[in-house]
């Protein structure tokens, strides 16, 4: 059973959306979690845009990364430069992917413009998670 860990800075938007898509698209044969370098709570706009795709992430919780889970993962996906730069060294058996995505929580402008940024990031994450459907851990 592959174990995947999605990491971003505060585990409120990008990694939460990635966890939601992975659970929906990859199924119960995968162990999936997300975390942040810090935990700042789930962003309500992330919940909203995921609900637009029929995925409920409202019960997910913002968490600080767990080093034991990280070390036992088959794949660690960082979704921002801060998480990539601050991610602890992992053994060679842990594969790493980096999906450099902007933080939608930093978007400015009208409510419609901010929501458009959240949707664009959500759609990019969905496309990236779909690439994992053909991925398998190195054995």
C-alpha cells in the first residue's frame, strides 16, 4: 500500500486540496496524509472550491508534519518552495516530487479574483494528483 505525504507551508490550502484529491482519485489502497511546516487551520475557500468538485475536505485538520510518517512514506510531495527547502532529509527509499504552486491564500483583489486564484491552484493540483494514478513506489 503506497504511502504519500503532501507538504506545504501551513497545511491550510494546497496540501489540504492535494490530500482531498488523492483520497478521492487514488482510492483506499493508498495511505494519504498532508501536513505543514506549521499548522494554521483549514482555509474556508479551499473547502469551497473543493466542494465545487464534489470533494468534502471540511473534516480535514491542519497538522504539523510528522517526521515518522515522513520517513515511512513512499512519496513526499512538496507544494511550495518553503516546504521543499525545509523538508527534512529523507532516506533514498522515499521518492520526492515538487509541485511549485502559488499560495492562493496570498491572492489579492476582489473576492471573485481571489476565488479565481483558488480555482486555478485547485485545478493544477488535480492535474498533478492524476499523474500519481500511474505511479508506483520503487521496490
